[in-house]
C-alpha cells in the first residue's frame, strides 16, 4: 500500500526530470527525492535514522518507476489522471503515518501536524528545488495540496488529544485528505491568496 | 525578546511570498522557514531535536506574522525601515544564542562560530532557495549581513576561550552585531568582492 | 590526501561564486558547501555529528581555497584541467570513505551505496542549488560524474558482502571511480538519457 504511494510520487519526479532534460541519473535522483524526501526530512527532524534506509523496497521502488518513465514516458500522459489519483492517496497515507510517528516521538500537536504534512509534501518541494521550478505547493495557481495534508494531520493530532487514536480514525483522516485533494483537483479549488 | 526577532524574520518571509505570487500556504511556509530555519539547521547539525518544536510559541509566531502580512501587506512598506531594525536585532540575538548552544554541545571555536552565524542567516538562505532568488547574503550588491553575525559569534567563542563568558559579553556581542549591521545599512557597506 | 580533495572541491565552489557575482562571504559559503556538504549530508542522514566539525583543518581548507580564488581567480583557468583531475581523485576517495562509513553504521548495501555516492556528489548539488543553476550531475549534457561514484561505492559494498573489505579493495574502488571519471571527461561520455 505504502509502496504504491511511493511509486506514484516517484513517477512525478522522474517525469519532471524528463521534462527538464535531465539524464538517467537525474531521473533516479528526482524519483528518489520526490518519493522519499518528505519522510527523510521528517525523520532527520525527529533525530532518527530515515525509515527509507531500513528496507530495500523503499529505495528500489523509485528505481522501478524511473525505468518505467525512461521507457514509456511518451505514453504516460494517457494515465496522468490515474497517477494524480494514486498521488492523492499517497498524500493521505503519508500525512497520517507522518503525524502518528511524530506524536510517537513525543512531539506536541502543532509540531506533529507540521511534520506530518512535511512527510506528505516535502518530497515534492525538494523535487521542485532540484528541478529549479517554483515549489508547486507554494504557488497561488496550484490546486490545494498542502491544505488537505494539514487537515488530515490535524484530525490525527486531535484524535490523540481526545484519546481516540483508533485505526478507524487513521483511515478516516487519510480518506478526508484524499477526498479534499480530489475535490480541489476536480473543481479547481485554490488556497486563499493575498490581494495585490 | 526572541519571539520579536522571530516575528521580524517571519515578516520578511511572508512579504517575499506575496511578491513571488505565492498563496497563503506559501506565505506560512516562507514565514516559518525564514524565522525558524536557521535554528532548525543548527540543531539538526548538532544532532538534537530542533528547539522550534519544543514550544508552541515558536511555531505560532510566524503564523501570526503571516496573518498580519496577508491583511496589511500593502501598508507594511511604511514600516519597512522599522522591520529592518528589528531584523538586525534578531540577527544579533540569534548568532549569540546559536554560538553558545554549539559551544555547549562541545564544538570547537571555528565550527561553533559557523553554526552560530548559520542560526542567524540560515533561515534567510532557505527562504531565498524556496522563493528562487539568489541568496541575499551571498550577493555582492547586498549590505553586510553575514559578517556582523560572524563577528558576534567570534566574540562569544573568544569569550569562552578566555573564560569570560558572562551575560555582559553576550549582550555586548549581540550589540556589536546589531550596530555593525545598522551601520552597513546606513552607509551601504558591502563585503569585499573579487575584481573581475 | 583527503584535504587535497576538499581543496579541489572548494576551488570549484569559490570559482562558481565569482562567476555568479557573489561577494567574499558568498565565495566562502560556496567553497565550504561544495567541499564539505556531501559529507555533512551523509553524516546528518546517519544521525552522527558531521565529521567536518571534528577537525579544524576540514573547515579551514575551504577558506584557504577561497583566498586563493579571491586573489588569483583570473589565472586559475590555466590550471582548470589540473583541478578537474584532483576533483576526480576527490570523488574516488569520498565515495569509498562514505560507503565504508555507512556500512560501519549498519546500513544495508543499497542505502550504503547511495550514501557513499551522496558523500561524493552531494556537495556539488548543494553548490548548484545555492548558485541557482541546474545541478550538474543531473543534466544530460554533463559528463558522467555520479555514475563513477556509484560504481566505486558498489565495489565497496560488494566487497563487504563477499568479506574482502581489504585496503587493496578500497584503493581499487577509488582508482576505478577516478579512471571512469577521467575517461568520461576525455571521451565526453554521458549517462543514458530518455529519447524525447
């Protein structure tokens, strides 16, 4: 399940590398960074060894995605919509897992929410930095991406505070994140932005 | 006192986000990064949990600054000079606190000075990376910013070496940093740069 | 030996700073980042205090390189070829040392190889981010740089797996990395890249 989310993230990284005229190394670096960067950032900030290093599957999955993009990148546009759906599921999953891990390490609610959302969107920010484009999650012409993650993370933190951190709550929080992201994509919802 | 410096840093981050056409999420991310990024960088390099996560006030202050900029960003130009003064005070404070913390963790003088200056200017560098502009502290057309921080940090390190690490020295080092930064702004002083 | 590699890396950082119109602070920051950034990244990911902070020589060497570039940058072009050779030797050395350190910390083969290669090329990526140019190692018009490092790291990891991690193997792995990089420069070899 987690690996499917990692795969979707990695596809977006490797595809951006093709667009930016990077070579195979650049594709692999962007795939790994997009897929695992958020979790690595979270774990470094928590002061623990990145989970990405503990299981070969985490590091191999983005390499598989790189190979897929290398060979079929011209046909991937046809499944772009499907990849966005899997990506949204990944955001839901990662913000929940990330917030839970931060709470487990003893962080208070607000920092745990921020670290949880970082798990979900941090990889994309690192991808954009390496590919030298404005971080998508920060731009006003992007559909909501960080806000669903922050919402899902907040549900988890409130659940722990109310002592109802059950598996049902976790699934619910991930589902809310996923649904809000899909609605934002469908109806082109954007985050508020300052008037100029 | 520390929160005032954080607030000034966060104002510069959120204002840059407005300039760069980011949305509310982008403003909050840039405010948090500018205000807390230097200290987080220092703490990650020291191998300790970022101080920013230990007290809600650290994370909330940049959010307040974001709200202020969101509503009043068109009027903030009038107080730009004042913000620069508070920002300079923040640089003085953070380079002293950062160097002291690094020395406390057993670092030698030179690495402690570098980490202390990183505390003070690192957040601004991360802000510029996310907003995709040349890091201000590196450019030759910027007034001195890192050099006052390095000077203040050096005073602290020399003080520890000479065993005179009193509160008076800390205040003096912060004051020297603040004064040098203000003079650099007033008289447009720049760091040396190579002839081309 | 290690300091010679650090010096070569720092020369490339400080020279890029001159090209990008940075001041003396920018030169020093780029020199330190290029020379030590890869190792610091590796150590942060391993959860240990960066080796760069343990010995003054590590931090001082890039400052010496900065001074050299500041004074003689117009004459450095004549020795550019020589600097490339030393740089390639540095890549060989750092990928071997980095992989060995990661294995020592108990990492499995694949993560150790990735961290070893990160030690060697990570500083250059950070340099390019700060100087706002496409990371050289990712671009398709660059000669192979990361691939030799990955190869050398793989030799070390396989050696440990086969229980032949002798000094001879380490020297051999560094030599293979160095030779492949020099051949790539000489014959303009590039990494594979996707057809568009």
